């Protein structure tokens, strides 16, 4: 039997292959047996090659059983898979036999048609250029995705300058997870030539709400670089350097004229703006700045129990302010004591322990030194003499207002009365004998205390 190939029409959509659509295409031809047009079912086997003769087979041969042939005309559907997403030419070898009832796996009786047929892209697929240029779904814009001869990919540009160049209006790259309930991973990964991950940006752990920038290279930093290199921000380890790649502390600013600005956007409302200091559990233990919305006062607070606020200039230097307002009531100095003293007690110079004070125990004692500050929760205004080894020494009020333990056994106290030491230990009394008062006066009473009483009296200390 002599079967002769007369004509072929192959319709192949390369755009379909490039866009991951079905890769099936239609093959149409005409068969002539001798001088007669063939009729009846035929088995047709198709094999793809990369050359018009010889060459290398591409993909798996496709065999179609019982193809209807009517007046020589036939149509067969073939699917070689993703063999056309390339610019390389392909050639189709066709073999035909009248139907014998044999399966395609049996190759007996096939006649090969010659020559092999060159497959060319259908008109609508030619623009795809084997996935090098893609239009938008509705055709506009054209060339929405472009791959140049160097493999650079352009989105919105046909002149990409980088591996991926996005130049569309309002360029955005979205990494969207399809699972909105568990917040799965979505991040950009940077890898070396062995595919080992060296860095990543995004949500690297499933369900983790933290956005992370990670540099996994040994000794590597995270650098936020401005144009020209000025003002670069470095993150080596757990330290942040601004203008330095080797920060000494958690935050190190090494720029010329370095400053930190805290600016509240609510300029008219004067909202809070401050630096907060917190412990390991997140509890605020101190802050500095405008801590109360609308307040004009800048405050420095140490909330740690027993903690002070120290302003310590270099040795021999002074702390200078134009106006110093002290909210406490008296000026005190810390003195070492030879016995335990309590707030409100009147104290005198201890003759037996030079440089120390003790409780007053006699009337009109000219060694009177002052009153222990802090009675009746009256805060100290200023404290002098906080010398080494005297941190726990009592603060003795030398001037200003202070509450004093008084004994009125010898007479009532009225505002304006001079007060002196009494025979009651640690207590003051009214200075009634002017001849004994010189050098023994503590100060003036600012409130009364009835006769025969013991109690605290507010006194304006002024040692005489």
C-alpha cells in the first residue's frame, strides 16, 4: 500500500505554552493512497525532532488511534507538553497506517511520510516570542512583561537594567500569602551559589507577626545607606550605629553635630514626648522629657526605689543653671552621727566624737547644730555634704522650714517664738531666758503648740 502525504496545516499557540495554558494543538492533513484519496480510520504517529533530518528526538511520540479520514482529509489533536517555550525550531515526523485494530504501542505497518514538517507559530502566538514579551490580559499595556537577550526581566519597561526592573506607575511588588488566618511565611530570600540562604526580609516564621531583616553572613551588618554614603545606619549584632560601623553602645551616633530629635506632630496640643527607661519586664523605671500632654515642664524622673538623679560634671567643673528652683522646704547637710537619729530631732555637736552629731539632751545647749530633716513627710529641699562614706548619714536642716519635735512643759509655743534645746532628749522648747539664748537658738516657730504638750511644730530654722 502506498500512502503519500499531500498537505499539512499545524495550528500551534505558543502563547498558550508561555502562559501555562493547555499545550494541545491541532494537526490537519490530507492522505492519498496511490491516485485515490484515502478514506476510513487510520492510526497516525507523530514524533518531534530538532532538525529536518537526523537530529534529536524531543519529548515523547504521540500516537492517535482510529483517526477518521474522509476524502483524504483528517484532523488529529497532539500534545507534546512544554516543548515550544523556546526559540529553537521544531520538526514533526508523521507515520500513518490503515487501522488494523492494533494498539499504538505496536509499530508494525506504519509508513513514514517525508519530509518532516516544520512547525511555525500561529499568528496570534508570534508576539509571545517564546515568553520573551507578554501583553496584559486585555492587550493594554503591550509588553507588560519583557525579557531581554541577557535574561533581564522588565515589568513596565522594555529596557530592563537589572535582573528584575519594575518601572510601571506606582511600582509595587506584593508577596501575598493565600492563608489569611494563620499568617504564613512571606519573604524575600537572598542566597549564595550553593542555594544557602544568607539573608531575608519579611515574615520568615509562620504565624509570627514580627517583620524581620536578617543578615546571616558571619560578621555581616545591616546597613541603611543614604546617597553619597553620608549618615549611614549600621546594625552590627544588637547595636545601632549612625555614622559609624563600630558602635560602642546599643545606640551610637557619630555624626558631626550629632543630635537626637523628638518632635511631636501635635504642635498645638504640646503632647508628650520623652525618653523612657524600662527594666527587663517592661516596667518604666525612669523617663526624661515632656511626660504629660500639654505640660510645659520638662521632667527627669527616677522611679527606682531609693534611686537618686545624679548630674556629675568632670572633676573641678560646676553645674550651672540661670535659676534653680528647689521644691523641698529646707537646706540640709549630711553629717555622721554617733547614735541613731530620727526626723524632727534636735541635734548638737558631739563633744566626745569630733566631726559627729548626737541628740540634744540639755536646755540652752550652744552646741546646737540643727534638726533632722524629713519629719511629717516634709521633703528636703537641698542636701549638701554627700561625701564618700556618708550616703546613709542623716540630713540635718541648717536653714529653711522643717518640722521639729517640741516639748511645752515649760510654756506654750506661739508663732514667732524663738526655740532652743530642752532637757527632753531631741526636743526643742520656747527660749524664755534671753541671757541663755545667745548661740543656742534653733529658729522661730511658725505655728503654736499648747502648754503641756509634745508634738511637731513647723519651724523656720535660723541658727543663732
